[in-house]
């Protein structure tokens, strides 16, 4: 069964909705990484080599402001394993 995509319900075109959902999933992994390690946003930003405002965008799920590539890079820096599953 296919996973629901709220961005489709909000009227995004299918391709944009898929990218937005992927951004949300990656941002969620970064938020969980911060939480599991009991890191503040400032500490997480230092570890990842980014600014505090940038990590705040991720924590607040403002995913339209960051690219999938950028989020993948942050996951790699944090040691978060990412797997992409393709489906028709």
C-alpha cells in the first residue's frame, strides 16, 4: 500500500509533493539524531558545520528552504544511513 503524501492533498504537483515528502523525512531523521544525542540546536549546528538559523529551519520543518542534496549531506555528516527505495 502506498504511503499517503499530505503535499498532494495540499495541491502540490506530484513531482513536487514527492520531493517535499523526502525533505520532511530527511529533516525528521536529523531531528531524531539531535534528540537521541540530547543535542541543542547550537551543538548540532556546530557538529554539522552549519549555522544555528539553518538547523532551526530543519527543526521547525521549513523544508522548502533546504534541498534534498543538502539534507542528505547533513545526514552523512551525522552518520545517519539513508536508503532510497524506488517504486513504480
